[in-house]
């Protein structure tokens, strides 16, 4: 493991240290003699992140050593396109940015005329108070008991227990512990708003931000990256805000316990990538305010991709009105957004909510499981929703509603979706022109299959039989009703568990493309949505996308020589014998050509899976098919496949090798036909994420991969 880290660090150093005057700084408050007037070297490190944020310039790297940093930091400078400013945890060090201060017994005074209420001076509402690590919310009084229920912030009495009140006028925090005194507990109060504010062209990695009052991590500039960070118990998680910023990448982060949005693109950011994030119990909304919150939300964003995120258990079931608890929510003048392969489960409201002039949305291969609704569109236009898996929604599987001009709900297309046990499966409250066809339905027992359009205040027509729905509306002429999952739906799933879920035993599924068959029903290509090209060390070594080509057979090359070979999604011609059939199943497969082994990443060139949440001690069965053409290597093996486990901050990397041959000690080389390789892998202690790599080690020849499966037992 140490050699892996050293290798990764040295590549990192090469990438970011070559430009002239780029510096590497160290912040290490735990080292004796650490001080902000030190030079910031490993031997004489700084004490605070504030010092680093004030100093670091384009090209500099700040390595943050183990410690708790009670700071709120804004980076003074910006990086440049080829010289980012990097802030990242040093090796496997645990780095906690702490937004709360300990409020010891000396801070509190018994409030006048009370027996159990303690007061402490505070300049702003903290949003939550942590007592012995457990988050407590404000006292709220319900003012309306029927739907939609209403609340207002309440006033503490001696009878209250484990709630707080913020007295804005008196600038006091009031806390009731049900008769206990503050001296009997450890009380942490969020006093800082943001852990780190990133400027343009910055990169933040591997830190844990906890107990911040506002967005723990903020991006205010172009082309910045937030990756492998953990945010817990904060006002909200990660926000990209400011008008028209572009190019933010938010990936492999975990946000747990956000009062508001988990990840938020706000105020027209464009061309952003939000990928492989895990958001659990966001939009908790303890005050029930109309916060318009989503676990992953965008507001006025455009041209962005949301892929392979997992969103669980968002929302506050006590809050009515539908303005919180949405898993993925696009809102207000958003255009050209793509949702690929996301998994939403057990959220209070819809898995995917498309609202308010959100044009040209594309949603493929998403899973909504036990959400308030599957996919819902309101006042939006020209969405395409295909090959989504909508299971056991409490409400409709997919729906369009409320479309009065000028915010009409039109031209939404729902096709080739699988809708099981939703009630109803489909609800087109605005029938025309919206389109539904070629779907597969498994209605629940006695459930309504579909609901139609009705004037306001009139009960919408309900249809129990597909034939009646077709007759009345003309929709779903080619759809089918089935009572078991059809074998030929063209979708595979990856199953996994999430340690941080309320029920960590529950197996969840992400739609996978294990067979690499991701083309749409007309045979047209879209972006590959699951496997992505990469190197075995996870560092991108010049990976330009080449082109999308070959609609009817051929190759989409994704890496050029320079990475030592090419990586491609390939496709057999459907009209043999123009081209020999190469795929194991279907028409598509992954292909890696070795050309210049000397230029290849030592740990391989190939494909990564998404970063899935993982639970220690779970066992995964991983199977894959390989085929070789003249594989030659000077090393021990040509196939490099492994599972990589990390904690929630991308650290403590551990790998489990997958077989590179049929029997131990006999790696596959030369030319061979499709061969199945399989292994059972157990998630090690401390791991919170896993991803799988399949690739070619430095070698010449061609490695083909197909029909890959990842299943938790
Ligand atoms: Ca295939």
C-alpha cells in the first residue's frame, strides 16, 4: 500500500510541480513548532489553513496533515487552466475542518425565570446544536394540523427536551436538555459558515468538513474540482454558486445529514460534472421552512451531467408542500441537463424532479426505488426519459403536471422505462403533447395503471387496464404489462449496500451496462454511462475524448497513444458477415489495444466502474469475460483487474486483485477466446467506497471485455 501511495504521489508531483516556482506547502498543527510564520515546509509546517489559503498561488499544492481545523477559509488566489491550486489531505491523514466550537459549562447561564433552559451568547442561528455528537434541531410549533401542515419556530419552555431556540434579538442561543445541565454533556455549536471557499481552478480532495452552518464547501470560480470529500451535519454540503461559473467537477464526495441541499449548482453554473457522489439524509429541514431543497439540486444550471450519484433518505416527512426531500431536482431555466445512471432510494419526494422551464433534459438508466415518486415533470419542455427503472414509488412512477402557459409542460417523452409497483405507473395530468410508449409496466395488485387529464378540482380519470388507457389516450400503444421481470429488457443492475443508510442491510441497485449494451432502441449511440476509460492508478494521463462515430458497428476510441494504447467501446456490425462477431453478448464490448507498453501506466490502461458506496464485511461476486488477441508482455501478466476500496475521503486505499487467468499462477496471454473469470471479494473494515478496474497491463495486443457483473450477496 505504501508503494502505491508513493507512486501516486510522485505522478502527482510530476503533474503539478514541474511549472516554474510551483511550491508544495504543508500545514500540520500537530507538529511541534508548527507556526504560520514558518516557511510551510514538511519540517517547518504552517499551523493554519488560513495561512495556506492566503499564500498559495497558481500551481501550488497544499498538503494538509492530520488534525482538526476550526477554520473558515477563503482562498485568496485562483489557479490557472494548467496550474491549479491544490488543497488535499496528506497521504492517509484524517483532516477534519470543524465548523462548531465546544460550548463548555462556563458559556451557559440559566435563563431568567426558568428551571431547565440555558442561554449562551451567539451572533447567528447555528441551524443545529450537537449534544454528545447528536444533532438537535430548533423547537417548532405546529400551527396547522391538516395538510399542508404549517409550523413556526417555537419558544422554549421548561418542559422541552433536546431542542434549541435562537433568540435573534437578544443574540442568544437557548437550549433545553430536559433537566440536565450543560456540564453533563459535550455541546458543540456550529459557529462557522463555510469550511473552504474555492476560487477558480482549484482542487480540494480528501477532507472531512463537519458542523458548518452554511454550505461546508463552496466553489466560486471556473473549472474547480471537489473530490473525495466528506461533509457531515452541516447546513448544506457542497455548492457551486455565482453567475455563469463553468466547469466545476464534484465527484466521489459523501454528504450526510445536511439540513438543506446536499450538492447544489446555483445561479447558472454551466458545463459541470456531478458524479459518483453519495448524499444521505439531506434536506432534513428541521424548521420545516419552505426551503425548496433537493439532495442534489440545480438552479439555472445548463449543459451539465449528473451521473452515478446515489441519493438516499432525503426529506422531512413532517414537512408538507413538496418543497423539500426531492432527490435530484432541476429548477428554473435549466437547459440540456443529462442524468445518467443515478440511484435514488427512500427519498420523501420524487427521485428526479424536472421543473420550471427545464428544457431538453435527458435521463437514462436512472433507478428510483421507494421514493415519493419516480420521475416528475412540471412546467418543463422537451425531456427524454428512457430506460429508467422506477420501483415501488409511493406515488406515480412517472408524471407530468401543471402546465399553464407560458410555463407549459410539453413534449416530454417517456419510453422504454420499466415501472414496477408504482401507483399509478403513469400519470399524464397534461396529456398533450406529451408522449409515452414502449414502456413495461408491472402494476401492483389492485393498483391503478394510469391516470389522465382532468380540469382543476375534478377527479382525474383512472385506468386499471392498459387497453383502456390506450383506447382513451392513444398512449402506450406498444407498451406491455408483465407480472415478472422480462429477460430481454436490455438492462442489467449492479447491487450494493450503503453503510450510512438507515437500513444498511437493504440491497440497492444501480442500472448497469455490464454487457456494454448502452445504445438506444434506434441503435444510436449516446455517452457511455457506466464504464469509463482510465488508468489503473486513477490519475488521468492525457485522455482526450476522440469522437463518437460508427453508428452501425465500429469503435468509439477514448484514448490515443500517448497513454500507451487505445481504450474503446466497440460494436459489432448488426448485419454480419460484414464484420466478424467479436462481442461475447449482444453487439458491444470494451476493447483495449496495447501499442506502446513503455508509455502505458504501470498499473494498467482500461476501464473503471462508478465509485459505489460499500459496507464492510459484504461480499461481492464479480464476474467478467475476457478475450485476447496476441497479448504479449515482458511482465508477469497482461490482464490487470482489481477492486479498489477507500474510506469516504478516498484514503486508506486497499486493493483486492481479480483473477487474470483461469487458475492461479496461469495468467492469460497470447490469443484466446471468450473466457469467464470470477471472484468473490469481501469489503475490508473501514471501507466506504469501492470501484472496479479492468485493464491491460503494459503489453501489446488486444484485450476485450464483456458481460461484467457486480453483485452484493
Ligand atoms: Ca456485450
